[in-house]
C-alpha cells in the first residue's frame, strides 16, 4: 500500500531481520508479532498433524517463493515430500495461517489468493481467539468444523485443537 | 483489545464525536475515515436501495443489544425505522472495507449482525473489487448481491464502475 522505496528480491534475501517480513513486489510486508495464543496454536496444530499423519512433513514459517516477486512465510506448511531447496518454489500440500488480532483482512485475502494461484490445495485459517476454522476457496472463507486432507486420512476438529480444559 | 477505561452506554450516547465511533461493551471502537471511493460506493448502493423502495441510510447508529452500538456503512429496512438509536433489525447491512480493517474485528461485527437477526449481510471490498455474503459464519464470494423478494440485485460492475476515461 505505502509508497515505500522498492527493494529487490536479492536485497530482501540478503538482509537479516529481527522478525522476517514477507516480500511482495518490492515491498516488505511486516508480519504481526505472535501473541501467546498464536504461538501455542501453531505448535499444537503442527504437533497434531505430525501425530496423525506421520508420513507428512510439517514446517513452520518456512520462506517460499510463491511468485518470482512474492515471498511468503506460511505459519504452517504441510508437505508430502520434504523440500530440498533453501527457497522452495513448489507449493506445499497445505498452507495454514493462524490469525493475529492485528491481521488486516485485505492483506490476508491477498495472501490466500496468491496461495491458491500458486496451486496450494488446502488453504486454512485458524482463529485462536474465536476458536474457529475457515477454509479458503475461490475467494471465499468458509467456516468449517474440521480441517481435512482426506487423501492422507488427516482430520483435525476444533475440539482437537482447542480442548476445553488444559 | 486495549485496556481502556470503560464508559457507559449513556455516556457514549451523550457525547458528540467528530467521527462517531462504535461502542461494544464499554469500549469505543474507532471507524476508519472513509475515502472518496468508500463513500462513492456507499451512495451507489443506497441508490439501488432507493429504487427498490427500501428505507435506507448510511452510518445510522443501531442498537444491536444493550451494550453494543454499531454504525453499518449502509443499511436498509422494509419500513422506515422509528427508534433512535435504531432498534429495528434491518433487512440488509453492508460493510464497505477499508485497507486497515482487521479481520478479527470485521468478523466480530458480522457475527453481531447475524445474532441480531439481519437476514442479508454483505461485505464490499473496493481494493479487490469483490463482493461477499456472510451467512452461517462463512464469507462467500458472490457475483452479485441480491434480495430476490425485493427485486434487488447489485453486480460488481454496478458497484465498482470503471473510472471515466
């Protein structure tokens, strides 16, 4: 949005940031600092996927080249085969974003549209605050009671991720 | 979100603000200042509501429940509301997105409208020229926003006209 000085991909990749931003056509996109809810949910969800589908690979905040000029770090990505390169360009099986209170709707949907164009089959949004799941498909965010990858026998319900008493 | 001092609904209603905030359980919720595009889209939608013979308004203060006051960008009723703030449930509310709108806050608001019983909840996104309908906790993309029983249908082309060359 802002008319910042544009940065090249090379410059972005060569810089060390305190909290790695994303990169969209010359602009850095700050990611909100995760709050405890975000952090716990991210680890717990990754853990559930690992236990229930041990043959899948789960990575958190791995930098991907979604388009030549777009680099994103999904909160969680699930892969059938482990990416061998430092900056994967192949879409993961699933990309999951954990919602932060400060996340802007406009930026979120831009990111999801990119994931879809890139070929990510499962694009999910998990909101720890309202304890809800949404599935992104064709521009829509559809409320869901569970996240499912049928071909890998993976199902995670809201109750699995957010048990009442812990 | 913030640990602000809570104010009472009476205090909120009695205060004159430069740009009216919303009020949710003791907290004031700031609304982004509308841009030209934001307000032009609002007027276009109201024009369609007018043609459909609905009572309509923009930024009308509504009382959704005792501690929740919202000002939908555009709202329409089958009959002219008579209460102030308005307590009659609208037929339709429209939220026109701003770049700074936070997803969590937007969802809170849409859920409140749903709990209030608003049958048609629409979200218009000028940045991406997209229309969405909120129903059953899902935000679904739509080619047109319509209420067939009122012969009302708004397409993206009508809401987001190409700039005049």
